[in-house]
C-alpha cells in the first residue's frame, strides 16, 4: 500500500509517504511558511521513492480542525494531486493525529484527551482511546468550546496538545484525578495522518476528492462577544 499524507493545520508543516507499513516524513516547525514548504517536501519524498502520483493507492488529508489557512492549504494540495492522478482521499482528523502520536510514544497509555488552542477563548477537543490495533479511536464527538465547558469521560488518560498549555489549570480541574499527565509540545504530523489513513484505505473508508472537505468545527471566524 502506497499513501501520500499532507499535514499543514498548525504551525508545523509535514508530508509523509507510507509504503507497505514503512513511513518516511519531511517535517518543519515553520509558521506561515507552509505554502513554500509543502510542495518541495512532497516532491522530495516522491522522487526518493521513485514514485509518480498515479502509482499511489490514496492520499491522506489532515482535514482539521486547526488553522483556517493551514487546513485550506492541505486541502488545496491534496485536491490538486488527487484530481490529477484520479486518487481517492482518506480524510483524517488533526486531533486523531495528535492522539496517535501520543499512543505511538506512550505504549502504556490507553486514553488521550486532545485539546488544541482555537483562539477566541476556546479549544478544539476530542477524546481518543487506543484500539486493539494501537490506533486512535474517537469517543463521542470532536467539538470547539470554552475550556470550562469540556466534558470528559470518566476514564484515566493523558492531556495532549497545545490547548493544555493555555488552559491546563481549567482542564486539569475538570479532569481531576483521572489526569495521568500532560503533553503540550506535541504537533500533528503527516506520519500519523498516513498511519491512520492506511487503516481507512484498508477498511474501504476513503472518499472521492470532491467529498474530502475540511472540518473547521467553528463556522464563524469572528464572533461577537455575546455569541461566545
């Protein structure tokens, strides 16, 4: 199975190539440089593997939530390649990629409470458990809300993502004794998008490129104070 993955939803920018379970990645922490970096990253990976887009099985897209501009950049790049090569798309949640990176490094962890700073006094959040295959599996639904309105399942787990750096006290109080630890300096990566995308391809869960829509969670970028 050969999958190209693209992730640009945060200050981090990355591309990855998954070939039969082996993953190669280009990664850079480079705010506002994604449009300059992502295509050269993809070209380098494809050239080193000696592959053309038509030889891929699918493209895995980091569909959001995240930066509005960043999510759109990944979507535009994936649409261009997928349309040109007639490839299906595996849309993967950015929050799931955060949880997956945590699970890959913390072999004993069974639950990840992911939270990304969404600005405007809110966070993007979702709760993920480790599946029997070691993959991030969503519990409930992802959402965008104020930190003090988050509802966690009554299970022990780790706080993961930038939202915990901004709202650790509030989120920690809501999670109370269930909180096993916090990882703030963690970024969604194309490697984890590819890992989760490979499972979607294997399960027949890809979509046509025109159906691979970004997920912003928040409908309005600017809200009045009364709407928050």
